[in-house]
C-alpha cells in the first residue's frame, strides 16, 4: 500500500492522544478497557464518542486485537457512523454492525456447516404469509388487522415467546385486532408453519436461528467466541430480550462487555425492547464500572432547555425509566431560539421548511448539516416535493443500502467496463461521462420518485469521485473501483451533499446543525395508535430523541390540514404546550383557516414561500407578504424600528463575518423591537438572549438601541 492510500492521521501519535478531547468522565470510561462497563448518560453527552475512543484506545495500546472487537448498535446508519469514526481514530478493521447484520453473517457462514443446505430466504414483510394463514383460520384479513397481527408476532418473537409461551403471557396484552388470544396463538403457529414449509425466514428468525445454533452446537459457539473477545453495545436501552440472549451467547460467561445508553431515549418498547437491562446492569455485574455523563456537548442551551422541559412535563407515576430523567447541561454557547410554527396544510408546512433550508444554505450552512425528521415514512413525500421544487438535494433512503441500489450496481458495472479501456482521462471526467449514459446530469431533475432517487445515487458517486481525486495522488479509475468495492463490502455509503429526510426512529444517535421536526400534530405525534399512558410516554421519548438531534437550529412545525384547501381539523401536538410556554409563546390557535385560492407553492419553481413571522403560516396576499405577517398576527412593534434594527444587524454581522441569524434571529429581533430594552436585566428577559449573547453582543445592541432612540421618537415609548 502506498503512503497516499493511508488516510489515518493518528497512527504516528502515541495511543494516549486518543484520549485527548475527552472530559474527565469520558476519559475514565475510555481508559477502562477491561471488565464490565456501563455508561449511563443523556443525549449528546458523548456516549458514542466515549466508546469509539475507548475502542480506538484499546486497539492502539495493543489491549485489543481490532478483529476481535464487535461493536453492536441498532441502525445500519449508526453502525456506518461508528465505523467511520473508528477509522478516523486510527482503528479500522473493528466490526461495527447491527445485531441483525452480525447475526445474519454468522448464520450465513455456519448454516451450511451445521444445518446443511441453503439458508432460508429472508422475507421483508410478514403480511402476505399472515394473510394466507389468517384466511385458513377464517380470521379477518384486512390490511390493518394483518399489520396488527404482524406487530404482535414480532413482539412475541423478540420476547422469545413461542405460541404456547405467548398464551401464558397474553392476559396483560390487548387482543390484537380484536382477535382472542387463543385464536391469535393459533394464527401465530400457522404463520410459523407456512414460513417453514416454504423455506423462508423473517427478520426475527435471523436472531432466533442464530441463538438456536449457538445454544445447540458447542463447536459453533466456541468458534464464534474465539472470534470475538470484546463486546460493545451502543443504545443499549433498546435491547430486546432476544438480542440480550444472543449477546449472552456471544459472551459465553465472559465479562468483556461495555454497554451505553439513555433510558429517556427508549423508543422501541413497542417491539419488545426494554431499558431494564441497562438500568439493572450493576445487579447483573456487581463489579461493573458505571460512568455517568451529564454535560451535553451537542446542543445549545436553547435546545437543551426544551428537551429538559419536555421530559419534566411527563405524567408522573408512569413506567420505571421515567423515575428521574437526567437533566442535561449544555456546554455550548447560546444559539438561536427554537421556532414553533403552525401552517395551513402539509404542503404549506413543507414549503416553509424548504424556504428556511434555502435561507440557511444561503447563509453558508451545508445541506448535509440539516435534517427534516418525521414520525411516519409516509410523511416524506411532501418534503421531497417541496425540496425538489426549491432545487435542494436531499437524501431520503437510509445510507445503509446504497450499494444494493440497482443504479449503483449498474454504475459500478459500467465503470468497470470503462476502466478496461480508459485510463488516461482524469477520474471525475470519466465518471461523469460513464454515468451520463445512466441518467446522471449536472442539474438535479425537479421530479420526485424513482428518477430523482436514481439521480441522487449517481450524483453521490460523482461527488465521491471528485472528493477522492482531490485527496489522493495519481488516483485512477481502478483505484476508484477498488474503493467502491471496499465501501460496498463495508456498506459504507458516500455522504450525499443533501438534506437528510428521515423518520424519528432512524435518526437515533445522529446529529445535525439544523433539525426540522415536522408534522407535530395530534395523531402523528403522539401517533394515533398510542393510547395507553406508556405508549404516550414512548411517543414523548421519541419526540425527545428528535429535539436532541439538533446542534443549533431547531424548528418545530405542524399543519392544520392535510390537503391544501382542506378543513383545518388537526390540533397541534400536546407535547408542544409546555414548549410554547417555555418560549413565551401564546397557546397555539386550534385551527387556522385554510388559505383559499392559494396557488400550490410547489408549482412556482423559483418562488420562495414567505411565511408569517407570528405563526409561520405561508402568506399569499401581497400586503401580508410585504409585512411578513398574516392578518391574525399584527406586529407589536413599530415596523420602522424593526427595519432599522435589521439593518444594524446586517452591518454588524458583516463586521463579525458571521451570518446575520447568528447574531440574533428575526424572532429575537422582533421582541427587541417591541420591548426596546435598555438594561442588561431587560435584555436577558428576551427569548434568544442568554448570558453569552449578552456578553458578546450586549453593548453593541444597547448602543444601537440608544442611537435609535435619539434619532426617532421611540424613546418616549
Ligand atoms: P446520543 O444519546 O444522541 O446517542 P451521545 O451521548 O452518543 O448522544 P455523541 O454523539 O457521542 O453523544 O456526542 C455528541 C456530540 O458532542 C458529538 O458531536 C461529539 O463529537 C461532541 N462531544 C462529545 N464529547 C465531547 C467533548 N468532550 N468535547 C467536545 N465535543 C464533544
Ligand atoms: Mg450516541
């Protein structure tokens, strides 16, 4: 391997260098390389950072053989993130996988040796087979019922319950789709039988089969245990009894286990996961080291405050993990006030979000630092459409399956053919030429759906070619293909320079500078089917996960109606009530009249949607657009004062060489224009101005305000 192909910056530095950049508690965790270890801490406190540094430290001190470490997490995205952090720290070669992926690999390897024959084929969806089973038993087969059956079977399987076992535990569970437990247990059995007859397996079977294999075959167990010595589990609050059993089998009585988690982020209980294993870790391993982290390095005090308020507002007397949520303490400088807005309908909400994203981008924030998160995948369409219309690229699908996409496989095949004949041209040029024939073009298509997704994938390959060609000397098309093969083997997708669109569940563990939490209305957040208190609690935790993804900018939005021109029947999420109060906002209007006759903002490609500074609704009437306020939200300050302040902010921001919104947000400026504060105490009362802002900008603002007072009559107010 040549020098230029070794992208590891730290290898020459002493191993201790890996511990730099950790605080005392994180360092304690990272330096505890052997024995059971539990890191119990809130969002953004550096749990993942501590364990990745711990692994790297272990590898670089020679305590760990990188190939003998297995790091497990719950989403493929998080696993990819961990792999790239480890490579960056000079510890490549460590396996970072989801439970599922790790188990599937072992199953694929050992099945032919133990069971013999081919591994059953994996089915993505249970509904089809379940439909057949239900028909045979003359049970209801409508889609909604089938989905309920599927979730109940998933719960039973991850709880390691057979159909009989299920019956013994079923009394405490509601009847799935109104079907008696006895009949459901029969359905569960019929489903299992059908699946087996057809040589198929479902998602849970992957873990169940692996468990069975390790339990029944000592040689396999010994071989797996020989392979892996050190185990690390991130997001341990979401482990299911089935995953725990697998983990125990991997450990085989050894204690080289490090777990990390936050009970307040438990968001998979509906699938049978439980934070009990995390919270009772000490009971199981009495000699375990337990490290607690409280400093939040990710988010601004403004974001952290809302996260704390959301948890504090939970109903007391709920389930165990709620006993005492950790209060996060932000380590970051003050940032902009989070915004809560309400829009007429889904399209208007999406257009508003696209407009904010455009503003942030124009102010210099990379698109890859922004994310729009929603409760259900079905919500993504409106955002895809709005972003496409605004010419903003986005990344919709999880990064995990990038190399399985058809267009990517086709592109790699075409590049391979081309590499045989073409070695002269610079790599980026060859890649562009080859991919053009497959549907890549310089500008993104404005359509959504398959064409757009295809383009996004190809554009990601082009961007990767550009990046690598810039980084490496004598970079050839063959090198590029070798890199793609390597990444494909590691399922490591190139980062697409685009906004991330993702469900809240899949955003766990990740972070962005700007986060939009969209569709925050009753029915979506909490979701309609959350009825019991503990289900509502889980929705609250999911919302908490969402808020704590934001580093600096946080936007919380909802829409009153689904369709343009529809009746505004939706109510904003109950979880927003304490947050509005915290931000000093009036309680939300229950309904906003739909804006009649409004043209669909998606049709006018370049036209930026302007929304009301008061409620965030997209404005259509000329006068309202000019004032940036709807008729329901008259300004409470003098327009001229606000304008002068805006001008001052612009000049001042230029002087500081920062985007204007980094000084004060529009919302903060409005309140300043309204209250015209003159003392530090008064300034601190303004949302968006904390000690830090006061210290940095306070004097200049006061000067500007007093100048303003002298030049007009406003001082008399
Ligand atoms: P989550 O609960 O959401 O998974 P986490 O506890 O795993 O969060 P990390 O993702 O490890 O938190 O860290 C959050 C952010 O804070 C990251 O950007 C990380 O680099 C940064 N960070 C963590 N610890 C420190 C530190 N000691 N100094 C500077 N930055 C830090
Ligand atoms: Mg984490």
